[in-house]
């Protein structure tokens, strides 16, 4: 099982990296964790342009001139956790909603008709409203209409993941939010999510269950982003070795200073975010890297081709918000309001191909006998 | 002329549709390459849909489509994908790729052999992507593979024919065509494989991510032709010492 390194030690290791360590890391083919620490350090800030070049070249070689597109589909805003930073937090007075199966399908069909083939199902943690049974039913209803269906919901057990895999779920994203235990305890005020270690072991449970792809991430703005980056490096190294069949992805959700009510505890600038993305790309050239609509169009356009490989478009973070544009109760503010076609055009303008389908439901259509045990 | 499973090809350069900056660039590059055999990832295309972004720019009268099973982790998935391709009009040819490690995309020899056996039984023309293992090449050939496709180096690495020694043994032993697939990063690599006696090479990344994919496609076409011609002309053997071009061989003492 993955054991999170001590956060303060990670910070110390990064702080100890000087310009020589940065130079060494940039001269290397395969990077080690010490090299990642150097690239995340303040000493690497003056090398950001070199890192950008290297990151762009690695991304192009490994993924080609393409960007994969997806859209989130919010199923429910109910949540039993109280998290200081989240719009869905149990304490927040807001209209809550869980989509019926018909409503979920209707929302999905809107995305389908807009041209999406990869979707991400999202919900707060409220197992009584959105449990495995619910997710399984939604997956079975949608599997024939989409090439890939990912989930970003509460942590589940291994057998539950196996059940969802059999129902057509392709990948699982679970963000640790922060690898800093002290801050983790401060911002997770109540609910199951308070259990740091259970959450940390979630990617392993999903990989054990056979999911094609597992995504990790830190909510940027909670603690020192440099140490979060190094902690993710440790986590990724562990997962690569233990689950060599599983594809790995990283997301970079950033609490943006100007938006929302929760002020970041340790603000992360665009420049910081950029350094983090390049450092992880150089550390692991095969990572799928997400850049969501949390970020503004200007930044997302600027980063095209430099490292991230997956973009969302036309996102709405309110359950039912695609069909009912007046619906309120968003999880967070969207920074890039453009439609799928507009984002696709921006991708083409950079000489990249916006790819809508790069998977197929057939991979997971198992024999009838194994399809559903219940 | 190269013949695989009764079908002949004038060009010995096989190409792929991945990683291009747009369908239009891909179309132009593939036309410039002179390639007649193009592999398409089943996970990426919708074969049944003529409006699919890849399908709409590639004329199937001009290009022979070789659907591939990229993304399959085991034999069962690969077989399922191949059958799906056939059902949606993809024909009965398949480039078999079973790559359980999403990072290196190296082929699984055990599952590849199992899938080859099953697909041959089901009537497919199977071209398996494989590591450059001579015994595996023989096993796949015995299982009914129509060609074998050993890798030059891991896919997408552009490192060239690092498996040169093994590929040479495979070429020497094979009864079926040998197509060097993966890792061909420069026209010189392609020429090298062809000079060794490979029947064809498959090139995708090196063309798709080139500064000018169309000109790179032309460069590969020339290299493949040159390499093949050199092979057919009979290359002089390589030596470790210099030798006079009018040899005496130290035998000038002989009287009769």
C-alpha cells in the first residue's frame, strides 16, 4: 500500500534543490524523484521556458498532435462531507438535486448530440442518494452511447469498482485534495472524507478492480503546491510499479483567488501551475494530463501543445444544468465558457487535432455471464 | 511486388492514421507516401460512419484499410474488437496489437499468440505486432499469421532498429512476410530495415509529428525504395578489415 511521505520532508527536499540539481534534471532522459524535486523548486523558475520546450516535445512524441475532449456530467449535489473549499459542502445552504435515471440520460444525450464521446460522471458523497447501484444503472444506460465513461465520485471498495467496470465504467478519478495531513484535517471538517488514508488508498482499489485508468490530483491552493507535486510523483511511481496495466492521469484543479467564496490558503499562480504541469510531464512522459474549464480560455489556449492532453469544453457543474440553463447550485465557477466547437476551433488554430473519440465501449463488453452478477 | 495473403502491394511502406495535427494533413501525407496499406485504430474510428473524421478523408479504393486492436489488454479484448470491426464493414484483415502496459505499449507475447490462433480460426487475416523474438515469430507463423510485425524499438520512440540482430534472424527464418513496425524514426532507419531484407516497414509517428509531414512521407517513400533496391541488388558484405578491390587473396603463389 502506498504510504504518503512526510509533507514537511518533501518541502525540505525541494528547498534544498539548487541550480545544479535543476541542470542535472534537465540533462537527463529518465527522471527520478530527486529530479522532480529540483524541477518543482524555486531554482527551476528561471528554466520555465526550457521546461516548456522539453514538455512540448515529450507530449508531441508520446501523444502526437492531438487533444482529447470530454465533458463532465453532474449527477448529484448532495454531500455528507463538510469541506471548507467546496460548493457542495454539507453546511452550504443551496438547492440540492440528484438526477433521476431519465434525467441523467437526458443530460447525457445533450452532451452526446453536441458531439461528446468521452464523459465524466461527477457527484458529491452521499451514498444513500448516489450509491454503487445508482452508478451502475446509469453506466449500463449510457455505455452504448459513449466511447468512454469516467467517474469522479466518493471513494468505493474494490468489489464495487469491479462491478462498475463490468457495467462499462472506464476510469476513476479521486483527488487527494492535499497530501499535507495537517491541512487535510483542517479543511475536512466532517464526514467520511476526514479519513486521509482511506482516500489515499482509493486509486489502488480502483486499479486492483481492473479499471483502465486511474486519475489523481491535488486541489491547488490548500497547501504548498511544490510539495503536492512531489507527493504526486511518489504516488505515481508507486502506482506505475504496482499496477503496470493501469493508465495514469493527473488533474490540476486550482482554487482561483478571484472566484468563489473560499480564499486559497496558499495561492497558486498561473506561473506556478505551469511549472507543476511541466515538471510532472518531464517526470512521467506518459501521463494523461487534464486541464479543465476551471481555467480561463486565455490560459488553456496558451497551454495547448505544451503538456496537457485532455480538455473539457462547454462544462456545467450544476446537476441538470445542460438541459436547464437557469439551474443554480454550481460546485465551482467555470473559467472558460466556450462551447465544444469553439474549443475545438482553438485547438485547430494551434495545429492540433481535437479528438472526440479515442476509446470504444467494446473493450469492456464482457461475456453475458460476467456482465452482471446480481 | 509484395504479396500478403494473396493481396499484392506496390508500396512497401505501410502507414498509420494516429497523431496527425488534422485529418487533412493526414490525408495529404498518406497520399504523398505512396502507401497502399493504412492501419487505423478501432478505438479511434467509427468504421460504419462515413462522416467519421478519419473515414471521410481516406478513400478506401485507394488505401487498403488494416484495422488494429490498439488498446487491447488481452486476447479476449482483441478478438472482440476484431470481430466488431468485421461486423462494421472493416473486412477480415486485422493488425493484432495486444499491449497490456499502457506506458510502453509493448506487445504481450502470450496473449498475442492466443489471439492469433483464435482469429485465424475465425477466418481473419492476422498480422500480429510482436516483440522481435524469433521463436515467437515462428510460433505465430505456425499459428497461421499472414505476416509478422516485429518492433524495431518501442512504439513512438523513433529510436530505429535497435532489435537489429533478432530481426535479422526473423527475416532469415520466416516463410511469411516480415514487416518492421514501431520505432522507425527516420528514413535512414526505414532504409536500414529494408536493406536487411524486411518485406515492408510501418511508419506512423515519424511522419505524423514531423515538422512537415507531407515531405517526411515522401522522404520515407524514397528511403523504403532505396533500401529495397539495395537489398535486391545484393549488398557487399561488411568487413572489419580493408580489402583491395582487385583481390589477390595471398594466393599468387599458386601455379595451377
